[in-house]
C-alpha cells in the first residue's frame, strides 16, 4: 500500500500565505512519490479545484496514512482529527492574541481566544508540531506541545529585483504591506511617519497596502492621520493586484513595519527580493525573519523609528550592508531549503526510507 500524507486546512485560499504554503507542501510530497490530498472545510475563490471536503477522508484506518493539520484558527477539523487513529502532525502558523484586538472587535477577540484554547486541547493528539519561527515554537510550548521542530515556510516565488543604493533626503516613499488590523499597529507607523515628515522630509509619502480586515480600526487610522495632519500624504490602498503590488515594491524607497505581533511576516521577504531597505520594530518573530536584512528598532518611540528610517535612507553604505544581509536571508528561505526542512520534520514521525532518500537527493542538489 502506498504511503499517504494528507493535509487538513480550515480555509483554503489561493492568495493566502497559509494556503500557498499548504499547496506547496502537497506538491513537495507528491514529488517524493507520496500520495497527498488537501482536505478543507472552506474553499475560497477557485480553491475548489485544489481540495476536497475534509469529511470525505476514508473512515477505514490505514497504518500507511499520516495526517497534517494546518493550525491557524478554530475549526471543527480539530475535533474531527482528534477522533482519528492515524498519527497526526500539526503545522502551526500562529494565532493573534485576543488582547490585541479586543478594544476594536470583541467578536473577533472571542474567536481568537477559542482558537487558542482549541489548539491547546489538540496537543495530546499531536505526535509532532512544526512551525516557521522560534516565536511560534514558544507559543506551542506554552500551549502544551512537547515535540516541536522548526521548518522554513514555502514562500511563493517572485522575481528578484536588484537596485543600486541611493541617498534620499526628500520625497521618500514608505511602504507597508499587510492586513489592516490592530496587531499590525499601523497607528504606530502613521505616528512615526508624521514625526519623520515634521523633522526630516515634508514631501514624504506612506503607502499602506492591505485588506482593511477590521473596519473600526481602519476608520480610526484615517481619522488619526487627519489629526496628525498627514492624511494628504498617507495612501490607504486596500487589497491590490499582484501586478500593482510588484510595482509598489519596485518604486518605493523603504519598507516599514511597526507590527506588534507576527508569527513570521511574509512581506519582509518580498521587500528583500526587491532590495528594499527595511526598518521594523523588533517584535515577535520579526527579528528572526529579518536577520541582518533590515534595521531593527527596539524603542517603540516614534522618533526612534523616524530617525532609523532617516539614517537608512541617507546612508548608502548601510543600504548595501542590508542588501548583503537580504541575500543570506533569502537563501535561508529558499524553496529547496523549505522542502528539506519540512520533509525532515515530517519524517521524524513517518520514518520512511523512501522519504529519507528523497531528502538526501534534495540536500545533494544544494551542494
């Protein structure tokens, strides 16, 4: 009987980082000669072509079948899987703490609290959990998980653009990419941007790209920008096409992130691929993801952040150092490395000779 390793994802979206990671992992398993199906509870947009309903998993137990749960929210899948007899692994993608959103959306805060409780209850049923960052691993330890491995995420490939470092003193273009939600603290970014405009560059602009997932907070940000007298210089672009997003990366001068909670922060990788200088708060998983590819600000004071942006934009030597750091980080998160690390983690439970041989082949391809 063929080896089966199936994945379970609560909601599959083709544009979502977790969805893209899941499909890339499936392709990696298929390349290794393993039967692999993606099971989902919800399938958005055109995702129905890539998954089937999780209740269609064959009821009969197979000792050649292993199940992977993509954990990022609450879902009836957790209860469903806990009743199965096959070995279960969990690929954990982080859950935003409820306290970061409760002042803006009580309903969402309650749902996040339920998700954390569910992931914790699920721990005794999981043979091994693997995740993308040390920050996420600390979450899992707190939630009762014991066998934890780190494995790089699968990041959708995009073209890498090299740019020459350049000193910018006027008209700088700041860029932020990510959902507009309280834990990403765009209000801190607007505050720092207003400080920067007042002290360093009156012609600076800030582009905020991302779905306004929390409307009350989104409306507050617009009012806040007006109160700080920078509304004419702040663009709320919402969700944009991949083509326009690529253009924004190419034409911006600095990627800025004041997020308070990130399990990984995928846009940092896109900024690196565009040789874009990065300035970010040293919070949660950001330092681990960023490495030496950006300037980390440990003081949350807006002046400290504004001053860091000013330094990065005017110092071409520093920009070149950050570009060199980005090359190292991009290698750390290369597709081949992601394949090796994820398959290695999975094989600690599966213990398959075929899988071991495929991992060695991948390692040799990097040599």
